[in-house]
């Protein structure tokens, strides 16, 4: 069963990891750090389908829910990541009612959708698995809201049967508004958009997620009503920790280390 979905339904905030590095070992390390879910990024990360499967295999014994951000809104890759074991699909650039309907259709089995049957890993390799009977209720279908067009169409996007919630990409959202692409935004116009999106999901019993650069900002977003918060990604966290420790070493060692 999808523990992340159950936690979100209960109203609790969930902290999500983001994997850009195509490594089972890296995924295994991340899975032990206390996240509620871990997302393999197949859009902007250095991940492909095979590395996604390896990451899932490495994380299987840890109590986290595996998600995938797919490269685009198309049925082939969406079906494959779900068959490979993803319990949720985060899909970029869903801007319209038609695109939201397509995403739900690709994620769900008939009669609710058009997903093809063949859950090679999701069904634990056996015909006796109840996977097909629970998948439509358990898989998270999450369109990304990244443009003004999507914000304008939010009610139509959310009203599509099967949509679980939304995930905001602050960089692309700002980019679409003529702003610098970045995380942890502070512009009043962006906060107004965030408030609108959180309100739209809350009144429907859905959730809003957002990508963040720091834990402190993620906590602020939880305070605003977001219930799925991501903190940077594995490569970014590794680089940040390395820079911090190098800076401490050089500072405390003095001139000899500079």
C-alpha cells in the first residue's frame, strides 16, 4: 500500500528526497536518511529507466515511498515507471484541462484510464498480486504547475478525476513570469500564487507540493499549507555539504590551508 498517500490523506506534511544521481548506492544512502518519499528525477536528473529500477531495488527494504518525475506527459514512459514500481508520477508542464485528463488517463487502469497491464516489478513478479485491483486507488497522480497558464487553469486541472494533488516548480514558474529561475522565492506575486494553489487543493481534499532549496524554507512552506516538500536533490545536498566542510577546514586551519 502507498504509505505516502495515507500520510497525505491524514493531513500530515511529508518530506521528499530527489535523486538526480543514477546510482543504486546513492539511492540506498538517501533512503536511510528519514525521508517519507524519494523521487527519481528522469526529467532533469541524470537518470534513465534502468537507473530508476536500480534505485528502486536499492531502496526496497527501507520505509519510503518511491516516486518518479517523468520527462514528459506521454503514456509510454508513464506506464513504464509505474510498472517498474513507482507509487506516484510527478509530471512536468501540465497547463490545461486536456493535459491533466491525459495524465490521469495514462496513470490509471481501465475503466478510469488507459494504462496498459504489465506491472512487471510493481506486482512483485507474480500473477497472484492484488496490484491491479488497488493501483487506481493507490497511485499518486501529480501534475506540475509551472506556468501562469497552469495557474489560470488550476480549477480545471484539479477537477479531473484521479488527480491527487499538484507539485510546484518554482524555477519554471518564475521563469514563465519573466523572473529569474530559482528556488526559495520571496516575490509577493509568487506568494499570492502559492496561496491560491494551496487554497484550491485544500478545498478539494488534495495536496500541494513544492520544491525547495533549504529545510528552513520547506518548513515555511509547510506553514503555508503545503503538504509535500522536497529539499534540493542528492547532488545538490552533497555539493552543499562538501563546500561547507571545506570552508570550515580552510577557515579554522588558517593561512596554511588557503
